[in-house]
C-alpha cells in the first residue's frame, strides 16, 4: 500500500515496519536543545552517562533563542551550562546572536526534505515547511537522543486537508493559518500528521509555509506538510543553498485517516481573540478593539517577507503615540536583510522598537511582557493566559499588527 | 517492577461552571516564569499555578492522589517541568480523554502514568466521578473504578513502550536494559 509523507520519512529512518499506530525506533538526523530545556538535557545526560560522548556531535547542536542575550541571571547560568557542556564535547552552539533555533536549522541546511530533527521547542514541527520531520520534545527525550541518536515514536495517522478556492487579495499566510486554527480546532488533526493541498497551500512561499506549519502545534497536530510547490518556493530554497528542493509527495494510493475539504474562496483577514489561538474571528468582528502594544516577529511571522509587509504599511507613517510596537527578526540573517534593504530604517522611523533576533515575547523572552490589562496585538502563535505576560493578546498578520499600531486599535491596512 | 494498578483520591479539574477543563496548556500547568528551574524539588509548588480556580493545587494535593482533566491536557510547550511538577508532588497518575502529543511523550519518558479514558467528561458530567472520590485504575487491563460509588469505566491500557518504560522507571533505565 502507498505511503503518506510522514510514513515515508519515518520508514527512511527506521528498520521497523511503518504503519499508523505502530511504535518504531527512529533514527534522528539532528538533535538540538535550547537555552530552555538545554540545561536539563545536560543535567540528565551527565547524571545518566557521566563523561561519555554524545552519539555524534556533528548531528548535535545547541540553539539559544528564548532569552538572548540573557536578561536574567538564571538564563545566563543556564546558557553557560550548555556552553560548557558543548565545549567539553565539541558540540556546535548557535549562540544568542543567531536567533530562533528552528529557523537557524533551516538556514544552516540542517533541516531538509526527508530528514528527522528534534529539539526542546514545541514548534520544531515548523520544519514541515521544508519537508523535514521536526518534532518538539522534552529534556528527557532530548538527553536520550543526544546519547543514542534515536527515539521511539508512534507513527501518526495522516489527514488530507484540501483547500478549495482562492483567498481574497487581503488574506495573508497568517490569515489562512488562523482560519485553519478555527476550522480544524484542536481535534481534527490532533495527534495526527496533516498534508495540505490546493492552490492556497501550493502557492505559499517559504515564509508562508513556515507560518502555516508553525501553528500545527496549536491545532494539536504532530506536523504539517505542503507537498505541492510553486516557483517562489524553489527560488527561496535555492537562495538558502537547497539545490533542487523537492518536498516528498505522498503515494497516489496512500491511506488517510480523514479527508477534509475547506472552502477558502474570498477569505479575508482573521484575528484570534484571547485566550485561545483557535478562537478566530474575521477582522471585521474585532475591528476597533483598543490596543496598547503590537508585536511583529516570532517563529510564526519573523521572516523578511513579514517585515516587508509591515514596512510597506508603516513607511512614512508614525506609530500612534502611546502605542509600543515591538519588532523582533527571527534570525541574524533576517536582521541582515532588513538592514541591507532599508526595511529596518522604515520600521525604526515609524517609531517601532527593533530588537535583536530571537523568540520575542514567548516564555518571558527578551521583547517585553504585557502588564495586567495591557492589550497586545501580535503576530505570534499563542495567546494562552500568561503566555506573553498578563495582558490579553490578539493574534493577527503583520499587516494587521502594523495597521493597528498606527490607529491605536485593531484595524486592517485599508482603513488607514 | 512497579505495579500498574494505581489507587488514590482524585482531583477533578473543573471550571467555575462545573465543567471538566479542556485544552489546559503548559503555561497554566507550569508557568513560563519558572522555566529556568532545573531542580525538580522546586517544581511542585508551581503545579497548576496559573490555572484559574486551581492556583492553590500544590497546597491541597497529597502524595498518591490522582488528577482528572479534560481533553488535550498539556497543550503548548515542550517543557518537561509540566510533568515533573506533578512527579515532585507525588501525584500518582493523570487521567484525561486525551493529552497533547509532546506532553504525553514527556510523561511516558519520565515513567509518570498518563492514562487516556474517553468517557471521563460524561462520567464527571453525570456526577459519577467527583473530587475526593477514591479511584482504582488498572493500567494494564484498562479498567478504572470509582471505588466508593462502585462505578466502572474504561481506561486505555498502556501501550507496549509506555508500559516497558514505566516498569523500568524512565526512558534512561529502559534504554540501558534494551540494548
């Protein structure tokens, strides 16, 4: 019988027979830990294995992105624990200058089609954007993976999601993603892999694929893949050194647990209202909500394309007095592109606060927290209570965040 | 070898309207303000510390108690502390209709019993499972029983790997016996 994308990747990394529901031992091409999770990985590793070497240091990395550079003593200590361990064993560290680990793994070519990559980041399945089986795991799992190069995994079922029609001109990849968060909720693809088909998915470039795949976690899914490609994706992946990029396709006779058809014809901007990424409404129903701050960045919307979209709205305009607009590029490479293209100046002159690369507001990171009652509109992926501080957080596209910060209330660019 | 029959008093995680809380995410279980903690002994006090109505859970729970939650328990981040905080308090098991994938793995790898029971919401809704009830769960046979009320309910038996890791103690112990 034919195989789905996830079944193909898993079969290429195990000697066990692959079928949904079966538990296999999976070879891991890349295993990583962050400044969060990392110190516990080191602690477990040294307690269990003493001074023994990791299975393969060339496949093992640390990536620091949560609190970069450290703004608390505890994070500073934790990062240094990881650095010391890395030096001792000859493990490469993508340090606090580099930005978000999952994005760095794409830029460095560690995550490629048909690879398996794990890390202490629940959004590691973002790597589905480049056809890689990325998976977030806890520190026990990762310590074991550092030592053995493998883990156990239950082969997930796959759901085929077919997007019918074409979204309207104002809809971005984030709007499509938020629409999916609402329609699929936390049940349809829960504990399953998803494959997205149809022109709205196939037409997404790399940044758009990253946005969509980053929120599979918020849909409770294992990972999402977009097997069909368009010309922009091939151009972008070539620019990152991925020659002849071809994501895996499923076999024509692959077996799906479910096939879901969704009509995206004429889809407009969407906003997730607090306190759930799945509580998504059309922008029209949320318009006018007074805000105190905006955030553009995160693993979901931290690529150059996202800042370009925001800069085109902010250029020559000023963020409304009293509103904070926090901008965090995903990686150093993105930051460099913003510098060299002049987009950084556009953002700066609008009044935005441009920070160094990293995760931004999640996990009490470096981009500032919301205080009690502070209403934020963010391009991030989570608005659970307490995730970005104490204030209520709305999730939206870079375009909507930019327009909202100019107006002082949730707004679309067409209202300016 | 550890027993796969677990008996204890349950805490049923209800919201203000008396419904079993679904989609409890890791920031409600173990808030990101405490992510820097690496000593398990310090983690228990923060368990459910950001879940409305349950912020004092760590003060009320007694070692050996069980927790019953709604579907998709442990959504969100990959933090192991969201499992370890219950281990630190001596919680015997967590029962829910479903768990997030990462949370479930983290618990299995720590040898902490997370057990899926599809009918919990109905059971709770009908008043057949309440906080304080004595419950016995056989994780091998897949049986649950509210001892006081004499009501049985189905529990998904531990999978092969979950059971093996649990019996070995944790993933590390299991890994050392495996090869």
